[in-house]
C-alpha cells in the first residue's frame, strides 16, 4: 500500500429528515447565496422546502447554472456575491451546481488577475467562502470531495481543479429529492459512480485488499441496483442506496494508498467539450475501449474484477477479459448509456483533435504513464 493522508471533514446528513437539519447546520449570521440550476428544483418542490428551511435568513439567489457549468456564468455569480457581501454559499442541485459553487467560492478569494488560472494553470486555491449543499442528483461525489470541473466553451475547455478548501461544510442527502430524475439522468448517475470506482481500482495491485473489496462492493451494489431503479423508479429506498453508492465512489476513501488512472475521465471530458455529450455518456464509451487497449497492463485487476463482480471464471485470462469487457458494456447499455460514438452519430474521426489537445497540455496518462498521443488515438478508434 502506498503512503496516504486521508481527510474528509464533510458532515453528511442523509435521509428523509435531512433537510430539517439545515437550520442547525447553517451559520447563524451573514448573507447566504443560494446557487441553483435551470429549474428542476422548482418543479420537484425542493426549492420551496429549502426556502422554508432558510426562513428568517438573509438570502440572495443565483439561478441558471447549466450542466457542465460555464466559467462565464460562475463569474456572474462571483460579481453578485461581491455586491451582496455574501458569506456562505448554499448549492441546491446536482454536481454541476455544486462544482460551479466550488469555483465561485475559490474565485471570491482569488488574488490573481483571472480565477480561470485555477483550472488552466493550476494556480493554488488560497481561500474559499464556506459551502453547504443540498444534493439532488447522485453521480459525481462532489458532495464529499474537493473536486470541481468547469467548462469554458469559448476556449473549448473543460478542466478540473481540486482543493480541500472547497469541500462542503455539510451535504444534505435526502433520497426523495432524486425521485424526479428522469431515466437519462438516473442512468448517468449510476454509470458515473461506477466509472469513478473503476478509475481508482482498475490499475495494478499494490497490496490493498481492503480498498479492492470496498471498490468491488460499490460496483456489485450498483450492478444490483441498476435494474431495480429502472423497475421501480419511485422506490425511495432504492434511490437512497444509489445515492450512498455514488457518494462512497468518490469520497477519497477507496483510493487510500491505491494506484489510480483517470484516463477515461480525461478523454471523456474532451469529448464533452467538443461534442456536448453528457459526462457519463462519454465514460460509457471510453472505459471499455481503455480496458481493451490496456488489457495487458490492467490484466491482473481486470481478471479480479471479472471474477469478483461478474462471477466470470475460466482457465484462460484472455477469454475472461473478453467476457468481462462484454459484460461491462452490456451493463452500461442496459443501464441506459450507449457504449459507442456511433450511438451519437459521431465517428472517431470527429474526435481526432483530442490526442493533440492532451499532448499539447503535456499529458501522458495511464497508471504507468504509457498513454500518449498515439495511444489516445488508438483508444478513440476503439470507441467507434
Ligand atoms: O439544472 P437543473 O434544472 O437543476 O437540471 C439538472 C440538469 O439538467 C437535472 N437535475 C438535477 N437534479 C434533478 C434534476 N432533474 C430532475 N430532478 C432532480 N432531482 O439534471 C441535469 C444534469 O445535472 P448535472 O448537475 O449536470 O449532473 P451531474 O450531477 O451528473 O454533474 C455533472 C457534472 O459534474 C462533473 C461533470 O464533468 C459534469 O460537469 N463531475 C464532477 C466531479 C466532481 N466534482 O467530483 C467528478 C465527476 O467525474 C464529473 O467530472
Ligand atoms: Zn465522473
């Protein structure tokens, strides 16, 4: 096991009474800025419930954060927050609203000329306005981690930053808020959480048997829950289990001391930046292609995953790996995320800017730093 420091100060309130706890979780004084998406919380009643819980507080609203949150829009929120002297940010919505809120929190304290440097140049986050969150879409794990992914469409960029300073002070997880998710967003959440686990697990063995089994437990639970949530989308208990899986998938616990490989996300973010596919839709396409391309390098872990999550057995590792990739693809497809570019009327040729973009950033990816420009191209060819 590699050396690690584990730190997760987020207070999670889970369950049907979680929203009622907000009053005691929020600071008593100051001005709260409520950040929101494009209307789902007004339709499903979450807005009204949150407003009720905020009664008597000084509140400013910032509405209209888009999926794959946009830098320019975040900067509008920064301007408003400065004008209104905001001292606390309350994100109400999915991962995009929360990621935007994290960027806003960091930008409010940024001392350089342009806070975009945090994403583009790795400028350090030196301070952040405190954040709370009411999560309505289980997928990203943003509610329990310090990550944020922001897009700048004018530059064709979608870039991540990470800092413990933007972890929420509290995250409210009431599964009932997720009952209004449609089939597409529900599927996206399951696939995103699944791939988060895979990126922290499917590398090579460094003697982390507990972390491996924690990862496999989340994968197996998602495999079990996916057909259940499709069959009974109004079952709040099933929704709650999906929600807790998604948080656990990216809370920095299962990756303690492990070797990680975020290649699927790195390539997937570029597909979103170029063609606008949903985040999870890109992951369902790229992960099986990476498993195929890296089948030798990742072979040991793929076989372990095949045996423990899919109960695939046999004498021949190559055959096990073939079956395992097929099972993984079938799982994504059944869940509701197609596994080929062609499903979106795209071809690998439509993505051929990506190898050069990543190379231009000096990115050589993969757990052994063996996926460069040529390999990214080959992986994208397998995504046809
Ligand atoms: O904007 P509104 O009207 O709220 O609608 C949203 C949006 O259209 C809707 N939605 C959210 N909760 C709902 C709901 N609709 C009905 N009922 C509800 N309860 O769902 C749509 C998608 O929302 P979004 O927040 O974009 O989805 P998600 O949570 O999947 O977040 C995706 C973003 O997170 C980034 C992705 O790249 C993408 O930008 N990621 C963030 C990570 C992190 N911070 O750790 C890690 C991930 O790998 C990921 O990269
Ligand atoms: Zn993701």
